[in-house]
């Protein structure tokens, strides 16, 4: 009897798990060489046999000679409410398989593979419990493979580059991924499936990049620390979720919300968190009118701050960012950032006075910490710097990490390394404690942790508008919804109206600047130009920016193709109004907008569109604003000029 039982359990070497609708199937097999998985969608192979496991420094590899000890299955059927964002609720609807694995021979180490299969993708993670003589590990390599067809198209930005995530997206084929690329890394397979590899819940571990391994299979490449290990972990340890988002079309991919479903809910009260639109003492520095550093043209003076607060009040914008207010922005700021002081103002800036003026006008100040990646310097001041803002009633901070690597514990480390990840997390948690919301520039990529930490309202983490003036083409923003924005919202610094400033020429039409407020979601949305641009002749255009919300109930992508165009409708969280935004690349386009998502009754459509002769190079300002009564049976015919875009507010009558 016992023999039979043993034989029976040894024979169980394969498990299958399907999505709730049965369309996505993940197969896991444990063979002598190791544990592998593969994924099919609608009976089409998407990820072929891919191995899983680890190499550790000073330990035997952990991937072969394994057996399945136990398999447990669960069904997760949950509606998740989000405090703010693109949707007020998302579904966590997946089937789960927990595979308990053990080595067959000593040291008989054990670990768990947890798979979750959604209708729109697969996620899995490694969970390693503590065990005798196996408690603190240095990861040499995570061996996770993503065996996509090498003829798949891929849209990528490179990893390990000095400007972090700030590169132009490039279309290539998977066979050419010999150098690491950041995730979300988006694919179209030869059999027509759209996919994006990413990760969720990245904590205390190096960020995952993807490249071909020595067997020419796409594989995880965890960002190393300066000592060459990928991470030092204490057991028990769960890796981040390895996520493969799946869709039948590019546009369907853009609403994949798996990363939020995979992160846990908050464990504390975040009802104090509010999304925000804000002006900034900022673009004047980019166009060379003011400076970050003190001097004749210093931007962050008490007088300028008061003027901008007044402007915010009269424009109906609730916040104001002030950069360059603190001591340390001297000379070569990238070199000298090690001297930045975060509790000391320049002599021409009186922070308590500015803060109390802002309070009297009901304007939220957005404080600013440019760390220049000098983490040792910043962490020494972290508690006092956050206390300083909190005690002055400042509830929002934009942080910045310019520079190609961080200085942490005296070593140069990648922003996306384990130590980088841990630093960002420290700021998020401290900010939560002080009831401060964050907008992180030069961040670690989004992995959905804002579900757990909703005070992390936004990040940059891709080329934003500051790269205009030559480095951005109109296709850039047409890549983002299918790539970077799968990782969460982005502070793109939208709303530049001074498109032909001699020092910074912007390659968009003017109505495209309005479209950005709908197309690129951000929990903190910057209204980036100088306030006088929003008055007088541009006031009719500004009306859209004033009204567009920063918190939506529902997002419905309407049409698009990667790098070509994107059109999305979003419903306001606080009213029954809808907003539609669209952007195109260098090509002009006509679109028919079917409004069948509206509820019954009439709406007034306020339409801000490119004129037929508008062009992002030669005729940027040509636009028309008009109104039209519509119902759910209406179709709005819209035109987008080369490098253009449109914005529509649909107001319930
Ligand atoms: C780069 C950031 O992206 C930008 O927003 C900021 O103004 C500068 N660093 C200076 O901190």
C-alpha cells in the first residue's frame, strides 16, 4: 500500500491552472531538470516552456531535483475599491494555485510557487520560508524565464542607462533583446497576442529587467547591487510578483489592472489623501527666465511664491509647487547636491510666511526635495525635513533623484537596485506617517504599491515634457499608454501653452496639451506653464484644464495602436461628467467617437480640437472650440492634426 501511495505522489509532476473564464491556461511541470511553466491564451501558445529557480552565492542552486509536496487551489473573487485613480473599483478575479515544492534529496530545501491566473494575465511569485542553515541569502541570479517567440515585436527602453527610465521607446523584435530592457516590456506575438511583462509589489529586492539569457530565452535580469549580488534577503521572503499581462488588442492591454489586484490593501487610514492639480515655480526655470539657484533671477522667492499663490487662486488651481527654495542649489547642482539642506531656506525665501499665506488662500503647497541621488545626505535629514514641511502645513512633496546613480552607504547604486527600492519605500512610509503625499521624480517604477500606500500619488519615471525642445517626437506619448503607464500614473507636467518659446520649442499642437490631462493619468497633475499663459487669450483653452478632474470613476479606452494614437474616455469620480482625450503621432487622423458609454439623457460636449490646418511644427496654435449637444446614440467626428490631439468635456444637462 505504502509503495503505491509513494508512487502515486511521485507521479504528480504536472499541474494546470486556468483563468476564471477559461481563456488563459498556465501549465506547471516538475521534471528532473527543474520546474517549468508555459502559458496559452485561447489555445494559442504565448509563453513556451520557461524555467524557474535561483542561484545563490555560497549555496547550492535551487531549481532542480524537486518534487511537488502539495498543491492547494483557491478562487479569488473580489471587487477592490481604490481611494483614487483611473477607476473607483477594479476586480481581483483570479484562480490561484499554491505549489509547495521540496528538493528530493538533502538538504531538502523547500519553497512555494504561488500562481494567480486572471482573465487578462498570469502572475506568480516565489515564497521561501526560513529553514535550518538557510536563513539569509545573497541572490546571484533569479532564473525566471519568459519564453516568448523571438519573432515577437517588442517596445522597449534600455535598462542601466544614466537617465534611468527617461528614454524614447523603440520597436524591435524579441530576438534582439541582448541588452536588458526595463519593464513594463510590451510584446505582440506572431500569433496576434499582446502581452506585457512587468512585476507587482516590488519590496526589498532589485527591480526586474528582461533580456535574453545564455540559452537565448527571455529571462529576468534583476538589477544588481554594487557588490554584484542581486539582493540580500532574510527568510521568510516573497519575491515581487512576476506579471504577464495579456490582451487581444493593444487598446485592451491599456486597462490591465493586475498590479493593483496583486498588491494588498492598505493597513492604515488614508482617507486624508486627496489628488491635486498644481501650478509650479518651475517651467520659468526650464525656459531660462528664473533659476533654481539663488541670484538675481532666483525663482523661489517669497514674492514670487505669493504671486503664484494669488494666480493659483484666481485660476482655480488648488496647489503650488516651489522648486529651488532650499539651501544647496549652488553652482554645479548635480555635483553639489550632496550639500542640499532640506530644512534651510535661501535668504530670499521665507517658508513659514509663504506657507501661512498659502493657507490663508486655501492653496496646498507642494514642497520639493531634490536629493540628486545623495541618499546618505537625504536620509540623515529625512525625519526632520518631513517634520519641517508637516509643521508648516505642507501636505505634498515632490522628490527628485537626478543623477545617473545613487550614493547609498558610500557606494554608487542603481536607482532600481534593492537599496534604491528600499530608500524609496522608506520615504513613502515616513510620508504616510506624517500625512504627506508624494510625487516622485526619477522614481523606482510603479508596481502597484500605491494600492497599499495611496499617499504615493504619482511618479515621473519616463521622459516627461521637460525633454521637449528636440528630444521628443509626437509618437512618444503614443507609446506611453501601452508601456510605461501600465505601471501606474505619471506626472508628465502637462499644459504648456508657450509652444514657441525661443529656448524651448514644444512639438505639439495646443489642444494636445489639453488632451494630456485625460490621456496621461496622474494623481497629482501639474499645470506646468507660467500662470500668465493661462489668462487672456488662452483663457478659453484653460477652461478645460481648470475643469478636468484628477480622480476618475471609470476609464474606457476607445481606440489606439502602439506608438500611433490613443483615445480614452474617463468618467469623473464626483459627477456624471465624462472627459475624452486623444493624441496622435506625426500622422493626422480622423476618428468617430461612439458615445454609447453615456447614461440616458442629454450632455453638452465642449470640444477642443485641432484646426484642419494645425501642425505640431508649423501651425501649433490653430484650434477650434465648439459645443454640441449629444446623447449616448451620438457619434462625434473628430480630427487630430499631425502631432496633435483633442480634449472633450461631456457635461450632463
Ligand atoms: C529633474 C526633474 O524631473 C524635474 O522635474 C526637476 O525640476 C529637476 N530634476 C530639478 O529637481
